[in-house]
C-alpha cells in the first residue's frame, strides 16, 4: 500500500507540474503573440515599400540606360523622407546608379 500511495502522490505531483507549465506557456504566448503580430505587420509594410522602391529603381535605371539593359540588383531602400514616396526614391537611386556606371 505504501508504494501505491507514493505512486498516487507522484501522479498528483506530475499533474500539478503540468498545470503550472501549461499556465506558464499560456502566459508567454499571450505576451509573445501580439509582439509577433506587430513584427509581421511591420515587415509587411517594409516588403511593400521595398517592392515600390525596386520598381522605381528599375524604371530610373532604364530611363538612363535604355529598355534593353539588364538592371542590377535593387539596393536596400533608404529611409523615405517626408513628402516623398518609395517609388520616387527608387527612381532617383536608379538614375544615380545608371549615371555612375
């Protein structure tokens, strides 16, 4: 009977540890999920800005070099100044790259 009591106590202890671990896991996820959401949201705006920047870069490069040219890899977009757009900044960067090469 002594072993059965110890096994019962061990089973109870195991269940209470699982509940505590589950509670900790839940609390971590409640705080991490909004952070993950905000990071993904921020990256989606960055990806969209980069694609507009790259479209402008290609257009600016082809304005100087012509349509039948291989456009180099799009650079990392800079911080967009107030009053400008990612496309306009890409256009300027493409023109500058074409004139310097």
